[in-house]
C-alpha cells in the first residue's frame, strides 16, 4: 500500500525500522466480532526482541473517578487514529508497515490477553513510535460485569502493559460499550487511569464493509480534535489506512497519538 505523502511528526517522533497478533478485534458496539485472517504477506522487517520488565505492583493511594472524553481540542487541527488492538498478526504487520511508510503515529488500545499471546507486539509498537493503552484483558461486554469483574479486566490489562512495555499506558477504553458507566469510571480511576478515552468518528470497520466504505465514513466525520475508532485485525482497515491519511492531510489536519491530542 502506498500512502499519499508523509505526515509531519509530533514532538514524540517516530522510530522507523521495527515493525508487530492473534485474538479477536471488536469495537465498543460489537464486542464479539472475529477478524478474518489475511492472505497478504507480512512485513519483512523482523520483530525486535520482546521487552522484559519486572512485574509492577501498585501501592498508590486510591484515586478518584476518571473523566470521559470523546474528542480532543479543536484549536490545534490535530486528530488521533486509535485502534482496538487484537486480531490476526499478519494483518497487524501490514498495518504497521503502512503506518511506517506514511510516518503516521497511532494509538493502540490493546487487549491484554492478545498481548500475552503475542509477547513481541508491545515492544514492536513502541519501537515504531506508537502509543499503547488499555482496552481490558479479555475484551468482554464490560457493561455486563459487576464491580469486581470490571476492576479485574482493567488491572490485568494494565499489568500486562507494564510488564511488556514498562508503562501501564496513560489511557483506558472500555470494551463492548461506547459510553462508560460510572462504575467503569470509578474503577479506571482506581487503577491509575485519570481519563477514559472514547471516540467521535466510528466508520464501523469491524463490520468489514470494504475499504471504500471505511474511507468515506471516516472522511465524512473528520474535524479538528477528532478521535477515530479503527481496528487492527481487519484487512479492509489496512487497505483504507492510506486513503484515510491522505484525506486527513487534504483537510489540513495532523494525526497524532492521544497523549499529544489531549496534552
């Protein structure tokens, strides 16, 4: 895939040359959608060794509830391409290759169980300059769980992120629900996440409508401060990535990671 031009990097910068695999990819409106396997060849750059970090224990005092945001500020003409992180590893490799070619930073809200099944993925994403965040451990319909279940889903994913990348990630996004409940905000805050990040542009790529439909729906929703919801495990999303970035550039917007959008 060829992207239309390069995108100006944020202050975080991207490290080019490394590249990242198998569970389920789903969105906040369809938690159980299974991603099809890709038949395209994976990126040829070999993955770096997995980052080994000592297990993290949390001893900080309890925190207050997290806040919920759907989008960022409109003044800087920036947008965030966010991905629900799970799915076929070959498809993810192809996505990372496209992002690397276009020099585009992304934020991956990773499923903890998926990271454990693919232990090089966290290091690979970080090495390419992307941002990792928490999208629960098993990707359940979080609204169907009680307090203990919600807390466990958040903290187990947090601890996987910390072990594999050295950071618990700065953000949480619930699975199987678009708007978090007060319980989820409470438990996210208690787990160390001051902000729960939603999205305000959803092209429904998890339904596999085809690349053209994904591009149209994304482009129609573009605006300064947009947070776009996409999925790593769907080939149509990979095919749509380049045209989406071209549309972002044409709209004189800049893709950044969530930390830069919400800073």
